[in-house]
């Protein structure tokens, strides 16, 4: 411990780092102080005051999350005065909060409800006028109910400081204070990326993911409908948390079994389309790189397009830079398109009678499936998106004992994948998968990293960089001999803004950039189980890489089912049919979500 500070909490001598708060010191020493608005590493402004303590020599109670420790400090966390203050503070918050806990979607998973167990008030003495309530359902991803907002401002901090978007803020003053977009605009009229990080940190039901379980149940119960489901790589390392398992527990087999028990006709894996994405996106990058070395007019760096939150963000904030994006659809949209064309033809099914469901860690996917450019012949390619939390709820509603399930595999052919597809769930995974394939396609050799692990692009750092020189290339790629591919990886929109400013200024030194909208990548998406701390991110990430390491094939171009798809149906990467089904365009948007005409 560097620069230790000695203090006394509840009569017990403790040590702390000089930059710790009293609350952090108490936590590190096994002393529990009730708190509410505080969120470790994200938000500590002392707005709720539930964490107040007595500090000797100070006349008023102090918010322990904001007061720094000092040498010789004497703190008491559970005096009559502290207890009374917490009770009154909780009563005041409760007096302005709905009492419909039993019907609330956050019932039994609500921090305000859990706080009641700690504070234990006999009744709320303060009844009177309640703050103005409103419901905002203007986006397909996020639902707002201001009547349940307790003004903790966590969402404001994560939107502004962690994501760097700044959609949410404090409007008005006093009793009329609300949290939301400026001028009380609905989210759908703002530059909201639909990333759902605000939902992840909301302690109540004020911010929720839009629930799409009923349309899925209706499809499952309809004997005329063929139901198809696919699951993203990050879901399998987080779903178990909803059933009491430790973070990072891989439940791939149990999940596939549960989906069959729910009644899905076909259980596919988005990983198949992740491998397919690498073939399409890798080919697209190679074409751009070849054009660059030939001196042709080409847009570099190329930037990944897997994350719909990131795509919407760049459409708002950097609309003049959209040509840098790969034209590839995200993997689940690719699989949806294939399910209603290739697979429907293979089994003799009418696409009109197919209902495709994507189980995703992401809230922005709910927005993505509504984009007109994602429709084929006027029909959606994916009909519904369920988050990890929604799938867990459906499993529980169906009375399935998830923990006791035996493992099961995915259906062929759209359920086969390599380890390269698994790592799509973690930041850096798309880049690592792409480099494994691109390097081998160009040189005929595996990437020069031990066990295929391209470690420079792994981890939770905001921005990571790496380079790889192409040497002794195949004759057909002789123009790339000696070409050094420089790449960058970021997760979270704040990091994306940093990179995009360099791209817009023309100073970006990279050729290929991966961006994921959520910090840590899909493992920390807005639809994942709560909470998602750094420790939980690291556990899920380890599980993702373990899935990869355990696969017999770990490079996307070794997926025999994908190669058969090209032979039987698509023809070749970036071919005519691939462009029609697997690629798209992007939409310049204004600051208030208005569409910008092309050429303006």
C-alpha cells in the first residue's frame, strides 16, 4: 500500500490509500455503508445522501462516497443520527415513487427495493404531490418512465463521461427536475445511440430495455409459423448469471437445450455469420489495401460495422466519414437474411411463414432490425431481438430448470462455427479474427503470434494498437509484399470519438479500425445481466477466449459450412448475391435524428 492513511471507522483502526473516499475505505475493510447513487468507477457525486456518516469534528453528516480520507479521521457509520437521516432520506424518495413494485419489470432486481430491506422503514410518512410523470417509448430499444426516476444521475454520467455522447442531462430545477434529453425531447428525437448503457446503470425501472417477449411467445405458440433463433457469442458467457452462476460461466450447451424446450424449430448460432463476416469484411479490406498500394483513390482506414450502436453514433456525429465503414451488415442480420433465403429454400419453407429471433447482448440491435435498409423484399430479415435478460425471463416463465439441463448443440448448417467467431463477443475480437484470416490468405501461413492469440488487441484499455507486416506473400498478392497493416481497436463511444477525430482530420495512421459501442465490447452490452463491473467484464472475457481455445478450428476461413455456403449459394465473397444479402449502406443523420438527404 502506497501513501497509507490511518483512520478509525466504528472504533476499528483501518488503513486506506490517500486517494480513497470513506466509502471505498469501508468497502475494502469489510464495513458496509448503505448507498444508492454511488457506482464504483462511474458515478460518485453524493446526490442521494443515503451513504451519510458522522465524522468527528464536522458538524453536519457527510456523504461517504465523496469525502476523502485523511490521517487520524474518526468515522461512525451507524449512529442514531445517521440511522434517522437515512430513514428520512429514503422516505422522501419513496414519497415521490410509484408503489407498483409487483407489476414493475424490475421487481426483485431493483436497487431501490433492495435499499428498503437495508433501511427498513415501517411506513412512509410523507404523502403529497408527486413529480410530473411521462412515458417515452419513442425508440425501439429504450423505454423511459420518469415517474420511477429518483434523480441519481447515474445515466447522465455514463452517457456523458463514459460514452461521451451527452444525450441525457438535468432539465429544470427543484421539484420540477427531470432527467432526459435537452428541452424534454423524446429519445427518438435525439442523437441517442441506443447503446443501453444508461439502462445498465439505472437502479430502478425509470430506464428499461424495450420488451419484445410477447411477439416471440405468439410466434412460438402458432403452429403455422416456423420459428428460428440465433444467439450471439457474448450471451453464452453471461446468461448463467441470471440463474445464480458465477460471472464468466459458459452455458453454450444449456442455452441451446433451453431454446429447444421453449419450442424453437431451428436453433442456430450467430457465430456462423461471424465467420461469414470475416470472409466478407476481410476481402473488402484486402481490396482496399490493394487499391491503396496501387495508388488508386480508396477510403482508408476501413472501420468495422458490427455494432449498431456505433453505427448510429457515427451517422449522427461524423456523417461525412461514413465511407470509412465496412459495408458488411452485422452478423445477426446476415444470418437472418440467410435464414429467409438460403435456408428457406433448402428446407422448402415459405419465408413469409418464418419468424427469426436474435438473442443478443445488445439493445441497439432492437433498433437495427427496424432500419429500412435491413429489409429484403419488404420483409424484415430479423423479426424480433431478445436481450440476454429477456431470454432468461422466458426460460423462467416456461418453468425450465436451466441449471439442471444437459448440453445440446446447434442445428446445421447455420450453427457451425470456429473459435474466431466466439471472440467477436469481446473488444478486439473482430480485429483478431480478421487478422488471423487476412494474414493467412495473403501469406499462406498462420499469424506470427503464439497459439493464434493476437494479444495486443485484447484487454479493456480504451484504445489498443497493433501492426503486422505482410512478408513472403503469395504471388497473387505480390503488391502487398512488405505492407505493414496498422490497426486500432476501441470499445465505448468515447474512444470511438477520439479515433474518429483523427480520421476526420486526416491524421489517422491506421488502415483498419474496430469499434464496439459498449465498453469492453458485447460482453458488456446494454442487454446483459446486471451489474457489469470491470471484474465481471474480465470474467466474461476470459470465458470468451476459453471458448475460442477449445475449438478444433480457430480461423474463420476453416469453417467448412461457410465455404459450402459459397459453393452452393453465394458464389464468392463480395459477389453479386453477397452484396444483395449481406451488405448495406449507411444513413447520414442530424443532431436530432432527422435524416440528411444524400449529397447535402
